[in-house]
């Protein structure tokens, strides 16, 4: 779907029910574009904190055009049904991480007004919970899934699409069951793998943890997420998740066997490399291009980084990513410049010609 370039036209007032990380972030992002936002939470101090942060007002609304339900998955169906009944002309959406179970619960309970409900899911979040973890820019440039069902009215769908656009997200539409299969692979399985890795940190000598580097931090950040929330998410999406975990178990058996016997395991490792290339790139490409890192020694002196960037810029090779580390015990840093693999030699020669010490 090509992005809609026209300015979003979100009709308010908006009522947010659930002022934790996601609800408060929605409020902050909507307040930024001038929408009237009202806040409500089962724990009133969360709504008050969200108000203090600038996400809206805790004053009860007189009328509501859109209700955003941002409560944990186990409570979504009940809160959505309550909102549809309380505001008989409002559109209602939720932001829960699973989409089919709440819809099925609402439908099987014979909920009135389902044509005004459509589920959605921002693919942005944090390992932290509660209103103080919120950010007004959380959804910028991130995917926001909207998951229409057969009975939804076009006007409701339009309102929720506008919500996603108003917070700066990129709209992705798919049916609820398809969404749940997708997030099992791209969100729920990574969560479990992160937890399993972090769990293995128990029991080793404390001084081993002094060697924890960026790799461990990258893999374990999301393991710090709220276990109560994640128990609900994983339970709600257990069928697709179990399928994927069985596949992981097979891969693990293959890897174990290979490592134990000292056999070549490059094919398992290679499947990982190929997997990372399937993740959509930062410019929205279908897949991430193959990158190569060019390492450059940078003297620890004022102006040297500026000179490096200028020389790299003059080479005409685009920098895809950049990291700077200090060389322990020496007055130099090391810049790791990631570029498309086919341009790596070109950048290396251009920098070497300009006097830089480089290596691939
Ligand atoms: N955490 C993430 O990264 C993330 C990202 C996208 C979507 N989500 C989804 O968003 C929803 C909220 O997650 P969160 O991370 O903001 O959680 P959170 O714990 O930060 O906030 C949840 C809020 O809902 C309130 N609440 C609970 N039950 C309620 C009820 N019955 N009525 C009113 N308020 C109630 C809680 O008091 C809390 O303030 C979940 O459904 C989650 O699956 C989470
Ligand atoms: O913590 C993060 O960075 C996340 O983005 C969390 C993340 C994700 O897996 O992408 C986790 C669950 C939500 O349903 C959506 C977002």
C-alpha cells in the first residue's frame, strides 16, 4: 500500500482507557497534533501521571469519537464491550499484541456495535511498563497493524487508519488471524528466545558477567519486560507460537548434534544470516541489503571524526550504520562504518588514499 501523504484527519475527542506505556504514548503523540485526549485507567494514579506528562486530561469527556483501549490482553474484550456500550456512536479500537482472541470473545458474546470496533496493534514498545516509560515519538516510522473483520463499517476503519497516521506510524492492514501468525514469528518468538538467553545468566560466577558486552545486551533487552503482560500475550497466541517453538527445537537438536560431534555447522549459522536480511530495511526496502563493516582508526583528537565523515562523504559511498569504540589503553578510537557490501572496497581505498588506517 502506498503511503497517504495528505495530513491525517483524526476526529476527536479521543478517550484512552489504560494509561500505561502504550496508552500514554498514544496520548502524547495525539496531544502533539492537537487532538483532544481524555484519560482513564483502573489505577487512577496512572491516568493522573499521564495527564502530568501532557498526554491529555483526566476530566471525563462529554462526547467521544474514538476510544483507544490500551489495557493488557486478558481485559481487552471486556473493556472494548464496555466502551461500545458507553459511547454508542464512537469508534473503538484496541492496541493489544494479539488480535483474534479479543475479536472472537466479543463476537461469541453477541456484543452489540461490533461494526464500530476494529482492532489494531502498534509494532513499537519497550521492556518498560507504565506511564513514565511513555514517549511521544514511540510510533514514529513504526508499523501499526489495523486488522479489519467482516462486519466492520468503513467509517470505523477510516478513523483507526487516521489514528495510526496521526501518531506518525506506517499503516499495515491484515486480517486478525494473519496478524497473530505474523507476530508469533516477529515478536513473540524473539521474546521467548531473549528470555531463554537471559535465564542462562543465573548460576555462573559473578565475575563472568563483567565481560558482558553489546551482543548480550542486544539479545536480552526485551527479556526485562513485564512477565504478567507477556504471560497473557504468549498464552493468547499459543497455537502459532508452539508451532514455531517446535521448529526451534529441531534446529537446536541439529546444532547440538553438530557442535557435539565437531561437525560443520555453517548451514545453521548461514540460515541466521539469511534471516536477518529478510527484516525490512531502514528505508522501507523489502529486505535489508548485505552490509560490510569497514573499520577505521581514529586518533583521539578534536576534529578527527569530522574529517573522517567529510572524507567518507567525498568517497560517495553511503554510510548505512556507524559505531565508535575506544581502543582500550591507546589514544585512538575505532569507527566501524557499515556500507553496502559491494561498495566496501571503494570506501576502503578512498579512505586509505586520504591517509586513514583502515581494515575490513
Ligand atoms: N509493551 C509493549 O511493548 C507493547 C507494544 C504494543 C502493544 N502492547 C499492548 O498494549 C497493551 C498495553 O500494554 P502496556 O505495555 O501499555 O502495559 P502497561 O502495563 O504499561 O499499561 C497497562 C495499563 O492498563 C491499565 N489497566 C489494566 N486493566 C485495566 C482495566 N480493566 N481498565 C482500565 N485500565 C486498565 C493498567 O493500570 C495500566 O496502567 C497490551 O494489550 C499490550 O499487549 C504492548
Ligand atoms: O520492546 C520493544 O522494542 C518492542 O518493540 C516490543 C514489541 C515487539 O516485539 O516489537 C513487543 C510487543 C508488542 O506487541 C509490540 C512491540
